[in-house]
C-alpha cells in the first residue's frame, strides 16, 4: 500500500514538474499571441471610431465586422469567476452591437449604436489594452457620449461636422 502511494506521489510530482516546465517554455509565445490579439481588438475599435469621425458609413460596416471577428477568439485571463462572467457578457454585448452597426449604412444609427458600444468597450478596455498602449476615455460634455481614443487629441465621432474638437479626456489606461 505504501509502495503504491509513493509511486503515485512520484508520478503526480513529475506531472506537476512537466506542467511547470511546459508553461515556462510556451509562455513567451502565448504572451506574444495574446498581446497581438489585444492590439488587433484595440486597432479595430479605433478604426471603427475613426470611420465615424470621417462619416464613412461603409468603413463603419467593415470595421464593425473586423471588431466582432477579433473579439471572437479572445480569452480573458486572471479573473475570478464573477469577473469572467461579467467580462464575457460585456464582450458578447460589444459583439452584438458591432453586428447591429454592420447591419445598417445609416451613419446616424451607427453613431447611436456606437455610443452604447463605447460605454461597454471602456468597461473592459483594460483587458483589451496591449501593454505598450495608452488609451483615453473621452466624453462629449454636450451629450455625455463617451468613446475611447489612443490620443489625447479630441476628435468627436458623434458630431464631427459641428463639434469635431468638442470633448475632454476623463480617464486613461
């Protein structure tokens, strides 16, 4: 009986050691892949915002699809079960809103949907932000509508013709 227990402990110890070694060997590749996924999500969100700044509804459709696609394979890490559920629900909401944006070519409808999408995006922006990026939460004081930017410079995606530079930086990551 003792012999079986000792063998089992040795076996479990070697499996644990193999997992630790395996993690050390694979981790840099996984970290790099994860950072690339984060950059892709952020790039697609910013392209979507910038399409609204220039009032290009066809580019909005394309960039909404790209955002939805980049969110699809992203996995959240280092979260409690409650945080994981909240983040996953938020990601699904963002994806659904991106689908709605892609389904219309009406720029005013796209902007209205983007308002909800941006609020949800900021909730999880820290999880999507790559290590070498800084993101800014910007708000239009006239409407309270918010968006995320990679620049402190204000370019209002909601009212680019009348109030392009109307807004302020409220937070940063």
